[in-house]
C-alpha cells in the first residue's frame, strides 16, 4: 500500500488529480462518479482550503483511499515559512 502524507489542501488536490489521471478521467467524469460538481473537483485539485471536511472524507471513501492519522515527530512536518526580517540599510553600510 502506498502512503502519502497530507499536510496542506494542495496535497489533497495533488492526490485527487493523480487518482483521476491514472484512470484517464476528465474532471466532469470523476465528479459524476463521486456525486459532486465538476467545479468542486477543480477547486479540490487546486487546493482550495475551504472545502468541507465531510465531503473530502466521503470522496476519499468513494475512491477507496484509506485515511489514517497519527502523531508524528515535529521533524516530519514541513517547516512553516518565516517572514524575512527587514533591516535598515543604515545599519548595514558604514558612513
């Protein structure tokens, strides 16, 4: 069994797109199979962060994808992006 880690909505979208393409399905065909709209499939594949969790879980079930959850080490997670510190050019350049 292949294991995929889902950390972001984009990860779910990539999983859904991969599933659809492996089966040579158009978004509209997959949508009909899942009982959702083509627009929902498009939003999901593009990582829309506001998809309803219940619908996402139902879709995973329909696709035969088992979702498991576990508590992993912090190093397993991608590091959040940090904002760059803004420095004054006066502090860098000597007169």
